[in-house]
């Protein structure tokens, strides 16, 4: 039986333009392309875990519109169990994304139906959480729901992962004890810890602070520099694979989904990090969120240049 990963989080339709650079305030740029792509941090992590070997259930909400149908269809096409994806009377979540020629992005999200994922909905699908080996949450659904899901995951004895994205402020202090793996990027690690994170040594200091705040283990993702693992006794830096980046959208999601799938399948933490990083490196070589996420055979076939 493949290991079971449950993702509790957002589904967004990504409206993606490519432009030579990101616009400044008040400026209009001529874009080079436009695409409508299935995304949302929760859904992307679910797709990553599924393509990378796990059996996945998604808990979330879509709107009663064409985007909602498409977002659900994209997950079903990956054999993801969507019985806990509810359709609500609202617009589906959307993300307005600009990607520039340096593969950097700027994103504005509108939660829409994702705002209807309440703690009561989580309780309604408690059986889904009970069946999980690993539970993953992010921050594109209401905070009360994330806190509730983390704590329920802990109560059930599951491996609980929080990808605190997007984050611009500290997390509620009482969440930390429920988190086995906290996986922020550099800016999120800085927002959570209140410390600057712009180098390996500052990432170590921030990771130590986050563990002191109560997180079990911390993995700070560092873009093309890879990631930093900390467990309170030691730090380990995992360099990223060298690739030509085209679009980094969903690199973090691919890492989180791949790490979770590998951990659930019984790999060691170090091997799960290496596996997630190869998957994430492959994702940055392709455009879009879900279309960029590699399969298990893509990762197995990857040869470092
Ligand atoms: P995003 O918000 O763009 O999805 P993120 O900011 O959450 O990403 P990053 O730290 O940028 O997350 O990237 C996550 C992981 O993806 C990194 O730890 C690394 O393994 C891989 N990665 C990202 N960018 C690159 C790159 N240019 N080359 C190789 N690997 C990369
Ligand atoms: O992490 C990438 C995702 O962030 C995009 O798919 C977009 O929907 C935003 O939520």
C-alpha cells in the first residue's frame, strides 16, 4: 500500500502573465503571454505528493464556478481523493501571477472559496485525517482552520508538516507544539522568527529560534542554494541541484509534497530532503504551478549535470 498523505489547504486558479520584468507601482507593462493554470499551495502540494508516489487526499473548498470544476478535475486526474473537497457558493480562489525574464514572480491571491474551509469542515472530514500517515497544512486558508488541523493531527499521532506560506507575521505560539516539520522559505523564516534570513548562518540562527519556539524540526528552503535542516542538535545544509530556472512558481510546493511523499514511504529525513530537492529543481525548469511538477520517474531519471 502506498503511504497516505493528506493535504489540508487551498486550491487557486493561477492567471499567469510573463513580462520582461515585474511592474513598478502605477506602471503598465506589455506582457508576452497569458495562461490559466491550476494552482494553489494546497493543491500543488497534493499533486506533488501524488506524482511522487503517495496516495493523497485533499481537504479544501472550491467555488461553484468553472474554475472550481477545473481545479477539482486537475486533482482527480492525478488520482487524488477529492471527497473532502467541497463546492461552496462563492468564487474559486485565484492567484494573479507575473513571471519575469529572470524567472522571479510576484503573486496576489484572492481567497474566495478557500475562506470557507472552517474548523467545522475539518471535523466533518475527521475520518480522512485519521487515515493519514502525514498531514500537510499551509496558510492560504483561515488561521483558525490551520491551528485546528495541526492540533488534530498531533492528537491523532500523525506526522504533521506546516509550510507557513505565505507568511508576513509570527505564527500563534500554541501551534508550534503540534508541528513535526516546519518548512518555511527564507522570508517566511524571517517573518516567523523576527530575525533576518539572508545567508546560511543567519538561516541557522533563525532555525534554532524556531525550534526554541517549539517546532519539532525545521527545514528552511533557500531557493537555488538548497535547504537547511535543523533538529535542535545539529544543522545540515543540502545544496540544490544545478538547473536552468525558467519559472520558480511552486518550487516550494514541489519540495514540500515530495519531502512528505518520501518521508511517508519510509525514507530517512536526509533522503527525503534530497528527493524533494531534485523534484523541486526539476519543477523550476518548467513553467506554471501544477504543470511543472515532475513524476517519480522524472526524479529517478534525473542526473546531476
Ligand atoms: P516558490 O514560492 O517560488 O514556490 P519558495 O520560495 O517557497 O518557492 P524556494 O526556497 O525558492 O521556495 O525553493 C524551494 C526549493 O526548490 C529549494 O529548497 C530548492 O531545493 C529548489 N529550488 C528553488 N529554486 C531553485 C533553482 N533555481 N535551482 C535549483 N533548485 C531550486
Ligand atoms: O506556491 C505557488 C502558488 O502560490 C501558486 O500556484 C498560487 O496559486 C499561489 O497560491
